[in-house]
C-alpha cells in the first residue's frame, strides 16, 4: 500500500536524508588508498549516532541469512550492492566504492548512495560513474505530476545507460520510503513510458540506478548479502530520496558537499 506523506512528514524525511548526506560527505573526506571499509563503517556509525539517529542498515533482517552486520554498505569495484565492511578490504588506487547509507531520525528514514573514486580511475570507469549519476537525475526529472508514471522514471534511466553501452541491473530496485526504509511502491531502473502507478503529490521514493560496465547479470556471495557482477566488471550505484509536492520532485538528500570534496581532490568531473 502506497502511503502519501504530509508536508510535516516530508520535513522529517528531509532531516533524515540530510543526515545521510552529511555522513557520506564525512566519508568522502577520508576515502583514499590504504583505508579499510571497516574504518569507513566505524566513522559513519559515529556520525549518525552523534546526530541522535540510528543507522537503519545495522541489524536489517535478511530472509535468506543473518542480519546485516554494519551501518553502511561498502561495495567495491565489481560489487553492485550490499558489500559488508571489513578490516580485510583495503581500498587501493583506481578502485571505486559505492557507499549506501541509511538513517532513522525522529521516526523517519533517510537513504542515499554515492559511488566514490579512490584516487585516479581509468577513463572507462569514470564514464561509468558519469553516466550512472546522470541517469539518476534523468529519472528524477520524470518525477512530476501530470501524466507521468513510475515507468517513465525507469525508462529514462534505462535509456540513458543502455545507449551508453552499460547494463541495468533488474533484480534490485528503488523503493518508497517513510517510517520504514523500504515501503511501496517499488521503483525499477527500467520500464516503459506511460506504465506503472501514476505519480502523486506526497509520494516519497528512493531512486537508485545500479549500472554495470558489462553484462547486468549478478551473483550473490555465500554471505547472502554481497552481490557482484557475474562477469567481474565494475558497477556503479547512485541514490537520492525525493518527495513529490507542488507537482514536481524535491531532492531530499544532496551530493553537493561530496562533489566539492571530490573536486578539491581530483578536479571537476563531468556528468555525462
């Protein structure tokens, strides 16, 4: 059942999502060769709890295995989603790492993801990051009231990424968000124009393209969480939570500070 939010509820969601953005920006400052994904997780949990919130990922149930053991997902290179932070995973020059983060603040959830460069990456990997991030915004552009449907969001993402020669993961999708991190409706990163649920004011959703450099087929590791590309090629993942009101989308999370930090480190990147 889809639960449309009031203005007060959207305000609460905005606060929870801005905290996710603050957390990701703090991680952006320290992501570099030699840092372990466990160190990133420790920092993220500290930032979240210092702001009076709870990391929603920690202890998140899994019907196929143990609960998620960490506060963030750290997915390196060929890992698409749900990578588990570890002292044994050390970032190296040329890696990419998507960090997915969730908070629960005053009864409402925040959820956002950003794929970071670790030092200098290859032009092919940079293009994957640029296209994936741009596809997120192309999907958000379709989140308007007045004839638009969920399928229009997915179609915009799919079209942009596949035209660039990249794969669109089908098994994992975006979602509604509110008191719970995952609510109805599901928000696929693929679809047909004019299909799916009509978009309405008060709809709050997380849009999160998961895009592969090669084949979109995936495999799950024995830990029952970590999902990799089958062909071992890199994947990128970007996510914003949005609210639709006054007929158009407001992005409740932000990449602004992250992008400032990355520009200081590496120079300005394009968004293809």
